[in-house]
C-alpha cells in the first residue's frame, strides 16, 4: 500500500492533471470567444450608427402629407403595368413611413431609401384618410388596382363584331 506507485496509479494521476489543464485551457478559450463576440457586436452597432448617419445626410426627412412614389418590384406587376405607385405619407414611426394610396393604406412600413418624394401634390392626405381609413392593402394589390391590365398580365378583348 505505502510502497512504490504502480504504472496504473501514475497514468491515472497524469490523466487527472491533463484533464484539469485541458479544462483550464477550454475555459480560457471560451472567455476569449465571448470577448470576441462582444467586441464584434459593438463593432456592428458602431457600423450601423455610421450607416444611419450617412443615410440621414443623403436623404432628408419627410413630413406627413408629402406625396411619394414607391417602386413596384418586377414580380409584383404585370408587363404593361406602371413601375411605381403614388402614395402619401400618413404617419411616421421610428424613421419608418406608413403610406396610403387612393385605394387603401399600404400594410408595409417603408424606410426613407424605399420612397422617393414628388415635387407636386397628386394625392391629398385628407382624401386618402376619408376613402381608405380602414382598408389595408399590399403593394401588389395597389399595383393591380392602378394597372389597366390587371394583376396577371394582359387582358384580351373578344369582340363579337370582329
């Protein structure tokens, strides 16, 4: 019992020491990873602040009642349909713009980079609020209503008088 340690005793003790060292190294590495993640998050926040600052310099703020045009994505419009929808700003929430058209209020909130102000007033805010106070529509629906062709391509006319 109190004699020389056997080979198994030495290996068990070495395994215990190695495990302790490995656990210590793992803890150090995990701390380094957490610190790098925190630093990355802070750098991303700083980059976002810079981008917002640059965007605010490039695009002036718009007020409620300003007429804007919203580009319609190609997948949401027919071939012969207009490329834009005219709308008016009805409210501003956290630098996001709620827009209304003559046919309804658009469901989506838009950023300043997605809308382009018009110099002329085509739509009055009062008219939009009266006509479409409760009706919410998507941009695709607004594009379809404004389109002469409809929402799914060209319509064909079949006259009986040839």
